C-alpha cells in the first residue's frame, strides 16, 4: 500500500493548492480570463503570445479582449486541477486492484472520481455561463468536498493510539461544529460569487447599524445571473448586505460551536486530543481574525486568499478529529466514562489501550 499512501498524500496536498489557486483566480477577477473551455482562446497549451495569435483571438472573441496575465492564471488553475484529476484516477484504478480491494472498499475512491468529473463540468459552466453565482458556489463546494474526502481517506490510514475517554456529548459537539463549518463555507462561497464581501465596510456593525436594511428574497435567489435579480434587474445593495450579514451570523455560530469543541478537547487531559484542540482553536482564531481584517482593510488580495485557505484548514482539522473519534468508538479503544469516579475505577490497561491491544 506504500504507492497508494504516497499518491493519496500528494493528492491531498495538491487539493489544497488547487483551492488556494482557485481562490486567487476568482478574487483577482481572472475567472473569465479564458472565454472558452478547456482551451484558452483556442489554445490547449498556454495562451496566445505571438502577435498573429493575439490577432486571431481578437477576431474570434471580439467582445472578450485578451488579458494575458488573467488568462495564464486561469490556465494554471486548470492545469493544476487536471493534474489532481489524474492523481485521483490513479488512486481509483489502484483501489480496484484485487490486492487493494482485500484491504479496503474501492467505493470512496470511485465516488471521488465521479465528483472530480462533476467539478470539471462546473468549471466549464463557470466560464460558459459567465460566473453565474450558483455555479461558482457549487464549484467551490465541490473543491472543498474533494479535499474533505481526500483528507478523510488519508486520516483513516493513520495508525493512531488514542489513550483515554471521549464522551458521547463531545462527539455530538464535534459533529455540530463540522456541520456549521460546512454551512459557513457554503455561505462564504455565496458571498464571494456575488462579490458581497464589501457590502459591509465596518465591523462589528454593518453600514453603521446592527441590523441594516436587507433583502433576503433577492439575496438567496439561486436562478439568476451575476449582479442581477431573477427578473433581470440590478441586484440591490440590500440583497448584497443580506448575503454578507448571513455570513457574519454564520461566523458567530462557528465561533461558538468550534470554539467550545476545541476547549472541550483541551480539557480532556490527554495529549493527543489536547494537541488537536490547540490546532483547532488556533485555526479558528486565525480565521476569525482574517475575516475581520478583510472587512476593515477592504479585502486585500493576500488576506482574501488566506481566508479561503483558512476555511479549508479549519474544515480539514474538524473533519479529521471527527474521524478519529469515530474510529475510536468503532474499535473500542476509547472509554466512554462520564465522570471522574468511573475513570478512577478503571485499570491501567483499560485507561490506556496502548498497554493492551494495538490500534490499527
């Protein structure tokens, strides 16, 4: 399984890179740097550079003038995403080999390959449908889903030894934290795809008010073009405000649940869980800080990209912890003591599975 593990690790790291580059392309307004797909102004390799190539591009796409810088950003993102797709295809092929099927089900790698195919279609529609917000948001969610599955597959292969108790309430809190992070990422994608990040330029208020005028109906209408309502009128500021404000409310929910989960992990008294709790709390604080800084500093490109990367890291960490807790529950290596008296009555081998059977 060494080859499989190495490919899985490389694919996971590459998925992070694709998400970061995708955010950079979107936030630098290069999402339409190439008017066609999968090539760029008819070129499969690179972008038109020679004078005669640029003249041909101008004649073919007279309403879409070539910006070489933006076109290269878009093509680099496509090349990186394509490389990730090939790695996932290799993982899927390996997973179906007889010697691998005896160790794990190929269902998840196969499902992941299907998601990558859908991602490619969403990438094409992002261009051909001119950045329609629902398509762009689904494309971002698809990228995060791809990353999550890769992270889950990688974490599930670790040989961890978890030393002590995780009570059921903590597992429930972990699941709730993961759920609100997923919802918040979707809201963040909706903010970004609608260019609503600067609808509120102050913090903690919005437009100088705690409850500014908002248009919820137009804000969350899915079947519309960028900057327009479903009827074709210009999207009002109140709709952009509602989109931005909902993301702020989501940030409050994430802070409360993920923060409580991190603190609960820190209070377990076990080094493994404390380490994860510290990582989760640090990522949460960094993400909140980046969100506030993006508002107050008018969305500088570097901070905006970092905010997207922070969301991917926060999701990955929370998912990893939930997987480890689930494995702990399934394999019986964590005790579910609800109070200190119960834990005191346990033998040393009961409290420390590493002294008894190994955790594989």
